[in-house]
């Protein structure tokens, strides 16, 4: 009996010794460790073939493939342009400005700026924004292999903010166009470009990824010397910042669905204009249309004039003119001897459709008119005194 107890005690001692040794070894191992100042876990197990396959399948996906296939066709654009400005030696005092207006001088200075673009053909056609290169005195295009080329303008359209330029090179990588007519809100969107000149550091575009946030956004940017019309814009939360203008917006296949152009930002200057998650791209179908016209004609005659002013419908208009609709654009003024007067349009007419396209706000009508060409006809659906009528207006040159 004593012999058995002693043997059991010896076995118990052995078990306890193994247990405590295991705890000591565990606490001192590299896999669990507060050794020195380390507060992390290291895995020193060598990867197996299965591990490598897992990494490949999880890290390589449609987005990374789209980026790899498209990034070499993205270019950085550096521009020297001439800008006109007024110089007044008497400062900005309102009284002195009026009194000595004769001393105001128009001056021209050279300004350097940058932007993005993308190659659309192997022989060097590049698309970018008009506000990037449309007024350029000199354009330098940098490729992802570091090569730099002088570019020339083939054609530019300030209204749509689209410019086609050309570099003398062959066998270049280029991007293919998708269609922007069948985009889905929520699908992947990949933005590439040259934000803040980062392309100049290593000749590689910056990539940001988001989704298509909204579709069919119309905007008008009134400015001098041109008013820009942004029609049916694609909204995305893929980060777009200063310098991204002119770069491509891709889908998950790596095809172009739009050209990055406009951002909303809280910055007070272009130098600090970064993304807040609201950016806009010109739909690629619109880009295609403009490019075709520029190649054929070299320019687009946009000096079109309708001869009417319009406004949004509100409760005052509805009450005063007995309007029984919540959408459309109300005509507030007709110019004498204008296309609108000749077409028989009258003040208080409510325009509810243009060429079959519904008009919800005055801005929708202005976008259609301002985007028109001289000689273009518009069929207008109008509500007048509660009845629907149609009128046809032909845009004329406003420089007559």
C-alpha cells in the first residue's frame, strides 16, 4: 500500500512538473510575447503552397486586375498657359476704381498648372479636360515609363470641358471605352490620376476606389470667358482631388466609364482642394460624342442663343398664373426678334419636356439649351393655360 502511494505521488509530481514547464515555455515563446518591448505576435511558420494560394485568391481580385491593366495608359499633364488679368494701380477702393477706371490695365501672365489624362489610341491620342489644357501655350505629357512628350491640341470644347491632344509616339498602352448608358448605382468605380502632382514623383498614377454614387447630375458653372455645362454627370465617392481632373474613371473591368472633372471641397484654394467623398465625372458616352465632333471639325460652334429666360416653378408662380404642375421651367422673359419669339413661345409658358426628355427644373432646360449647337432644333412640350402644346425652336448665333 505504501509502495503504491509513493508511486502515485511520484507520477503526480512528474505530471505537475510537465504542466508547469509547459506554462513557462508558452509564456517565453515568440508566439505569445511580451519579450522586451514587443506587444505583438509573430508567426514564424514558413508559408506552404496552400498559404500562397490563399493569399493569391484573396489579394488578387477584379479591382487589382483592372488597375494593373489600365494604369500604364494614364498620364500626367503639365501645362504652361496664358491668363489675362486686370491690374489697377490704385488698389481695390471702390471710389478710386470708379474715378480712375481709365488706368485699369489688361495684363497677361504665364501660369503653370497640372492635371491628368489618359491615352485612347496606340498612336498617341490623349483625352483631358479643357480647364487643364484647353488654353495651354505648352503641354508636356509624362508616361508611366518616365518618358515626356510635347503635346499639341487637336480640338477643344470649353462648354463640355473636353480636350483632345496628341503626342508623337507609337505602340502605346491605351484604355478602352465602356458605355455610360447602363451604369448601375453602387457598382465599383476606380479613379486614376495625378492629384497634387504626385505623378511627378515616380511617374505612376494614384488610384482610389469607390462606387458609382449617383447618375444623371446636371450642373452649370457660369464663368468667364465660358460657361461650362456638365450634363448627366456620374457621381462617385472614389477620392478625386486637385490634379485628378482629366483622369479616367474605370469600371471593374478596367474600361473607361467617365472622365474625372469636378469635386466638391471645403478648401479655399485649388492647392488644398481634396476629396470629401463627392466627385463627378463626365460620362464616357458624352466624351465619345465630343471627340468625334472635334476630330471631324476641329471645334464645336457653341455660340447658341434661344432668347428666353426661365425660372423654377414655386408657389407664387403657381398661384399667380394658375399653374397645375410641380415640375417644369416657367418662361419669365422673351427677347425681341429672338428664336423664342419666332417660335411663338410666350411668358408664363411652362416647358415640361425638350425633345421628349422631361424637364423637372429650370436648370435641366438651361443645360439642354447651353449644350446646343447653332442651328440645332428643339421640340418643346409646353403647358399654356392648362393645355399642352408643342413649339419648335431653332438656336441662332448670339454674336449676330
